[in-house]
C-alpha cells in the first residue's frame, strides 16, 4: 500500500515539476521577454501535463509529443515568433533534457537500492543541477541554436532524443531491469559520444570551408581594392594631365591676349609718334631731301617694333573656331619659344569646319604636323649649326565651306621617301623608334570620302597638305 502511494507521488511530482523545468529552459534560453499571455500559457501547459501524466496514464513519449506541439503552436501563432528553426531547437533541447533526467533516475534506481520515498529528493537534486547548468550556460546554448551551424546542432539533438526514446521504450518492455540498465546506459553513452564527435567534425569542416571561402573573398576584395586604387590613380593621372593641359592652354591664351593688348598700345603710341615725326620732317621733305626722310622713318620703325614678335600670332584673330584657334596658338607659341623662323597665315574668317569630320581628330592631325615640323627643324639646326637654315610655314584656308591646312618645313635630306614616312615606327632619329605619319594615316583612314591628304618632299622642303570637302559636296557625292 505504501509503495503504491510513493509511486503515485513520484508520477505526480514528474507531471508537475517536469513541465516547469521545461518552460524554464525554454524561456531562459530563448531570451524572450515574458508577458501576461506567457504566464497564462504556462499555467495551462502545466495543468495539461499534470492531467495527461496522472489522470489519463498516457505514455511518456506521447506526452512529450503533445508538449512539443503545444509549445510550438503557442510560439508561432500566439507570440508570432517566426523563427521556426529556433523554436524547434528549443523544444528539442528541453525534451532531451527531460528524457535524460528520467533515464538518469531510472539508472540510479537500478544501481542503488533506493526506496520510493527518496525519489522526490533525487528528482529535486537533478532538477536543481539542470537549472544551475542552464543558468550558467544559457547564452552559449542560445548561440549554438542561432549560429551558422545551428541546423547541425538541432539535428543532432533530435537524433539523440529520438534514438534515446526508442531505446528507453524498448527497455521498459523488458521485465529484466538489468537489461534496461545495460542497454540504455551503453547506447545512450555511445549516442552522445557519437553526436559530439559528429558535431565537432561537421563544425570543423564547415569552419575550414568558410575559412577558405573567406580567404577567397578577402583575396577578391583585395584584388577589387587594388583595381579600384589603380583606376583612381589612372583617373587622377588623367585629371592631372588635363589640368596641366588646361593650364598650358590658359597660359597661352593669356599670353595671346597680352600680346594683342601690347600690340594695340604699341600701335597707338606709334601712330602718335609717327604724326609728330612727320610734322618734324615736313621741312626736309619740302626741301626735297627725301633720302633723309626715308632713313629716319626706317630707323624709327626698326627700333620701335620687334618684327618677329609682330608676326608671332599673325592671322590667328581670323580663327573663330575655338579648337582650331587653340591648337594654332599653342603650336605657334612653341615655335616662337624654340626661336624658329616661321610664318602663319589665315586671311579668311573661319567659324566652323565641315561637319563630316570630328574636330578633335582634325586637331590631332594639325598638332602632329606642327610637332613633326618643329622636331625636324631643330634637328636641321643641330646638323647645320645655323638657325637660318630652318623654317616652318603654315596656313589655314577656307573657301565655299571647305577647310584646308598646309604646313611646310625644311628637311635635312631631300631624298626621303614619303611612303616610308607613313609607315609605323618610321623615324629620322637614329636609334629612336617613332610613329612618323602613321598616326595621321590611321586617323584620316576614317575620312577617306571627305578628307584629302597629301605630303611630299621637294627641293629640300617637306609639305603636308590636308583638305576637307564641304558638306554640300559630300551630300551630292552620296
């Protein structure tokens, strides 16, 4: 009679305290903030567990299933927690602990001769130890249920729980309790060891894979960073070059503007002084001494004006297309700074060129032609030792909508084959690889129908002539 009483006490104790410990583990590990609905659910949950375990005598495994379903439905539909994997992991974890507590008590009963009156104390002691362990390690457990390896961890918990439940149920059906002890304890230990080993192996493999992936990502990020740095450096170099070019053009335009202002002042002063000189020479002229008059006027003109400076930008004022004007000013300034004899003519006003040609391509051609002329002129001066032997003559010309550019310069050899000049890597410099007129030929190849280019050497002069046909003529030909 007394033994039946303690059995009922034991079952009641399990039915009451087991769900309390389960809920404590569930809420503590989850870290969810408890509200009134959680407390209401807890009371109902404990009441259902007591009712099922004590009154209806339902199998423990079926009770665990009902508990798991109840907690899942409450968490997902009432609390609106959508982390299904975390909920399943929490349920599996506290159900596994509940099963291990039950098996531990059964094993203790087999090993030691414990009467039923002491079972409650044993349960309390084990539950207390479980609470202490959870209280200390709940953050680590929560991390395991949420990190990148959480699926593996939860899968192993389910595996241990299901396999241990099967072993436990089979052992209970055997009347010989020694078999329960041997089978349950051995298999349980083996399952736990295997699960820990499998989890550690899987985590290490995943870490290795992630490490390799991270290294690849870091390498890729480094390559992207280097590529971005190189792109920025190239962009900065290009920006610096553009700024330098812009500063050079601005400096040349300022010089041209100053040149015009200075010449205007000189001409105004010259006009004023000339009138005074003419008035002073009237007597000599009236007396018929014209030789003296001419001599004085010529002397004054030569002393007041720098003939070369007056011709520095001659004709540039007729160029109204900014790109053509800019390249002309830049290259004439270069010829002037090199102290070369040169001339430039542009008698007609040029506002635009035929639209069939890109103005930047035309500017490149003109720039190459001027640079070649300057380079050859400097080489000729070095060879002959006289600046008088070198000369560059250039002009812009426009009539009836066309455009013509011509430049000629003295050369060192009168027998240079012009067909070689357009070949890639041709140069007149010794031990120097250049492009000659190959770049010009490459550009003009795009405009074969609208651009005519001729260059030749004749009597010690190299002549480069470029003509762009007018737009209306191109349309007629098309």
